[in-house]
């Protein structure tokens, strides 16, 4: 059977052939031509010839009509199409009541079928999603945690947001450096991971500060497209940041990474914290690979929380502190590690990219019209596991929370998924705050 795009063309050619057959047999049969030329003189013979010609013409006409109906979709349905003919249109106006009920019933059936199909697809996907990976995407992330010292409301919001996904969620106050909660402390503290694309904001700041680009510089990224730094951060464009890395070079990239204390512990007072790693030489392939996904780097969620806190608060890099006892809480005082004064001028451009990432870019899953969220996603694989990052903060004017999500597992672990979890956390923690505020107003406390 012919493909649909060729059916009309083939049918038209067959129709044309049929019309030619009709014309030949009906209007110019040989017998009539002989009669007109005078080769037949006997009237009886002429009548017999004409009768035979008429019968032959009628038979041919019937065959041609059948042929037209069989092959031409404009006259009917192809005999070998395997599809039923369309229902004949009715002129009767249906009852409005019956029509509405029927439409509702049909819509419900379609919705149920759609949900069933999605459920089945997700079921099949879950069964095969972690194939080829060494780590499961699911677990009990808080099973080995010691929650003493965590802010109870913040921790509950983080637990609700992370659920049973295999990962960690770190929450920090960007104005003081206090760690408010860590879900999955073992994952967050004990080792470092490839930062993937979450290193890009540091690269953007370095390129702006060094004058390699301005906020209006548009670099060619392929497919006849150019991007500025805001769009490149929003879309997490690898070509853009690979070019920045090559233009900056390894030495300058390392300089700005060390400005944010990458490769060092965020504090000397957090037991079990890993310092991560920053390479001493450019990775194989050049500095571009270091710039766009952190090749040969290792960072912890705590380190990324310190970095994004400095962006959120306007350029102060705090030493992170994790008070666990009542005495530590009562004696807590912020400790400034360094002021990033040279970068303050360029923070608004980077913040614009982080905002755009949530508004329409790779972090859009975190978007909430009631919460202003800034963030950067990261997705890559290492050591048989897929990593999904989202480093973020909420509210530009008075940021209270930095949330860093790290997912580790199979195919379902990627940056946009981490962004979704962070968005859930912000909604939950702010909802808890509103409830607590309302309760205090009612009780007068």
C-alpha cells in the first residue's frame, strides 16, 4: 500500500488513465471510426456494429467507475486500506444534555487511559532507568543522620522535598554562614563530586572581571546562534563556557576558584568534612573542559553552598559553621573568610543569569510565581553514577536560605530534577514560616 503522501498523486494518475479509457472506448471506437470513414455500408451491419460498440462502452464504463471508486479517496475508501469508512454526517441536532454527558464521559475515559499509559511508561522506565549505573536512585537519605542542632522547621521541609531520592540537601543562611540543616550528612560531608555545570557562575565572574566579555558580548555557539552571558547561564550552554575557559586559561580559572575557597574545607569545625579537590594543572583537552563542567574537580555540597551564599549576599564569603549543641547555638557568631570586593561589580550580571535559569532555562522546574528563586543546574556522570545538582538561593532583597541539592544514582538524576526538589523545599519552608507567623499572632506570642 502506498504511503499517505503518495496516495493522492497515485490516485490522480489512475483517474487520468481511467478517463482516457472512457474517452477511447466511448467516443472513438474503431467501429464508429470505420463507419464514419465509409468502410461499412450496410445499414444492418452498421446497427450490429453500433450495438456491440454500445454494449462494450457501457461495460467499460462500469469497470472504470468501479475502478475509480476503488482507488480514489475522493470517491470512496481504498479497498485495501484496512480502515472503516468515515461515518456519514448527521443533520439532526443532538440533545445538549446528552451531548454534554457524552463529552464528559469521553473526556474521563481519555483521562483514565492517559493516566494508565503514563503509569505504565513510568513503571517500565523505573525498572530500566538505573540499568548501567552502580547506584540506585532511591533510598532513605536521612537514615544515618544526626539531626541534633538542625533547625526543625527547615529540616522537615528538606526531608519532605527530598523524599526517598538518593541525594543530599544542604541549607545555609547566606547572611551568617550557619548551616541550618543537612539531609544525608554522609553524602554531603564525606567526599567530593564533579561540580558539572555549577562551576559556570564562577567562570562567568572571572570572564567579566578580566574583561574577556561584557554583559553584552555575544559569542557564537553553533546553529547560527549567538548568546550573551545571561542566556548562556540560563541555558547552561557548554560551547559558550568552553570558549570562556580557553580564553581565560587554567591559571586565571584556578585563581578565581581559590578566591571562592574551592579545594579547601569550608570550616575547620565541621567533623568529617572533605576538602574536595582542585587540579594543579589543566585537564586533558584544555581549560575549556574545566570551565564548562569542572573536569578533574571535586566539590562538596557545603562548598557549593558557600559559593552561592557569597553571590546571594553580595560578595561575602563566610566560613560555614554547623552548631549542634545548645551552647554552640548560643555562642554562634558569623566568621568572614574574605570579602570578594573585586567581584561585587559583576555579581548583578551573574544573578541575572541565575534568575533566567529558573524563569525559562534549565532550572525552570524550581519556578514558583510566589517565590523569587535564583539557581544553576548541573548534570554529568562519574564513577558509574549520574549526578544532578542545583545550587540556589531565594529572595533577592533579603535572602534567608541557600539550598544546594545533589542527586546521585541512575538515569533519573539530573539538574532539572534537583531544581524541582529545591523549588519544593522553598515552597514548603516558606509555607511553614507563614503558618508559624499566623500562630504567633493568634496566641499573642
